[in-house]
């Protein structure tokens, strides 16, 4: 090919298969070329011009910087920069090729850069995902504590998480608390698919008491030496707990009826809800009725109502419940006289 130059200048020319023969006019100059090769006239300066071949668009290279986590997720801000190179002809236009920063979590971000030269147009696309925040975690205990804040069985603490972007990968295994004691706790975390670890969450103030309390019963007033009472009897209940304390015991039981072998029983509960073994207090005997007493004389008086010797007065009694304990001792009347008497009582 040959060219005729009428004045200095720059002439960008993009050739195709159809324009390898012909004349290109531009302003005050004319370039004529024939089909002896496949060049493009890209620059014409003074009386010299350079012709090169450019059949390819620019080369676009992306550079992504950031902290890569797991499973293709970035766990920090991500910066994307673009490099556009064309070794054959100048890049005439770029679109969206400035540096771009992703500073929010997103599961699907697409960035692109488009560049054009005499060799054509090309677009480079970068797809990435960012999750820089750990999952949200909750911890729960099972079974729940009772109204007093205590459990009387083993307690299992489990951990669950949610993550709105990459999703939850794992959470801490369930923790089973088996030891008795107050103020126990269990802690755990969750990890998302990007590798972010959540904050530590805990269940605190876990109180476990699996030991049953002891219960005891007592009576008031105490029975006499024969095991009897002649008044009402009150039975009270009390308990002891080796771990923490007693919640409640039965109310006092009042025995006011007469009778034998009456029984009071009850159990106590500790704060964890453990129930004691049954405590019983039996052999409650109550006799509030006085015995019947009788007096007799010996010898009996004659038909005229007189004795001519000493007279002994004896006392005897009967009692339908507890029985007679003792009666007054015999009274001996030895003095002479009329209208004498003797008296005594019996005790059951």
C-alpha cells in the first residue's frame, strides 16, 4: 500500500476485509492503500505514518483484595481494581472500570469493566460474596427451672444460630450439666459458612439439686410415761436439705379427738421439687375423759348402821380408754364416832 500526504496530522483508521483497497480522506490529507497486506493505518504524523494490525479488543484484568474466608466468602471489605491493556491500539473508552469497594454483606455481587479499542470491545465480570459478620446465636436450657429457679434432674443446654447471608455451618454441641450445685453455666458459639464465629452466648444461674431432703415429725405435748395425752396433740413437720434448702413441709396437724393409735404423716419438698420420704408419727393416744371412781367399806354396817370395829374404806375406778392408773389408798377409820366419812379419787 502507499499513501499520499498533503499535510501533517493523525489519522486513526480501522480497516476491515472490505476496506483494504481504497482511499481514505481526512481533512487536508489523503491515504491510499491497496490489498497487499492487512494493516491498519493508526497514526499519520508529518510525512511518516505507521500502520499496524489490531484484531483483538483490550485485555481487562481484575484484581480483588480482601480477606478470604471459607467456601468462597470474603469476610472483610473487598476492593476490586481493573487493569486495561491493549498493545496494538489505544484504548478509546472504558466503562465502570474505576476502583470499586464492597463494604456491606451480600451473597451475590457482580462488578464489570468494559473497554474498547480499535480491536473491538470486551467486558470483564467479577462475581463475589461478602459475609463479615458472625451468626446470631441463642442458648436454651431443657428442662426449664421451676418457679424457685431450680432443677432436680440433669440440664441440657443447646445452641442454635441464624445467619442471613452465608448460613450457619456448625454450632457448639449440647452441654449436659449433671453435677449438683448453684450458679452453674454453659456457653457456646456458632460458626457460619464463611468461617465467622459468633459471640459467646451463655445460660447462667443453673441450679441443680437431685438429692431428696430429709423430713421429721414431732408432737406437742409429749405423751406421759404410759404413752397417753389428756389434751389435744399437735404434730409438726420439719425438713433439712443438704444442697440448698427446704421449700415447704405440711402444715401442723391437730389431733383433738379421743382415741388410740392415731397417726400423723407427711413429706417435705426442697426448692428443686425433690420430695422426701414419708415421715410418720403414730401411737397418738388421747383420753380427755376422767375415770369413774367408787368407794366401798369393810366391814359393812349392821342393820342399825353401826360398826363395832375399825372400818376400812377402799377406792376403785374404771376407764374405757386408757384404763385406771391408780386410786386413792384405803382409809382406815378407827376412832369411835358417828357420821364419819372417807373420800378419794382415781387417775387414769
